[in-house]
C-alpha cells in the first residue's frame, strides 16, 4: 500500500511542476528556490551547519551521496541516489530539466545563512543516476567593482 501512495505523491509533485513549467516555461524555476526548505528547517532547526546538513540528508536517505565544489563564481552539487529520482525521470523523458531541487534549495539556504552571496540555480544536468546542480553566485555591483 505504501508503494502505491508514494507513487501517487510523486506523480502529484511531478504533475504540479510540469503544469507550472507548461504555464511559465523555464522562468518557473526562479519561483521554486525555497521549495522544501521549511521541511528541513522544521526537521533540523538550524540549517547553518553545512556539514551536519549534508550528513543528515545522507543519513536520512534523501540522497545516497552529496558532493559539493565551490569556486568564486559558482557552486556545483553532485547528488547521487536522490529520493526524488522518479520525479526527475518524468522531466528527463520529456528532455526538460526539473524546475527545482529541494536538496539544492536547502544548501542555498544554508549558504545564505553563512553569509554567502545568494546563489541562483542553473539548469540541472544528468550523468547516469547523478544530478549535477550548478548554482551561480549572484553578485551586486559593489562586489564586481
């Protein structure tokens, strides 16, 4: 019974995102940057400790493995074995990127709590069962000068 309910929930999430995408196009992505963050905040409380956050996500099977690399202009997440893989597959079959990644969203929220420039999610890419989520750091003119 649980498997059927899980499939139902995943289908609802996928169809909601697809309808939003069909209505707004790729710009819908920029309206989805906080999706999931409230859940993680409720579960963890403080999201500031990035290492603890990543460990919690892995320990609780949200993802099998999360790797993060960061430079001055961007952050790249490699998420393997994501619990939302079945939703992502719906977009992949249509040759579209998912509109959001709750794991990337909570990482972005943690970065902002730690004083980082707020990143912006770029199109999500795939390498087998790994989602590559690149986030561009947004700079103000004061930083660029």
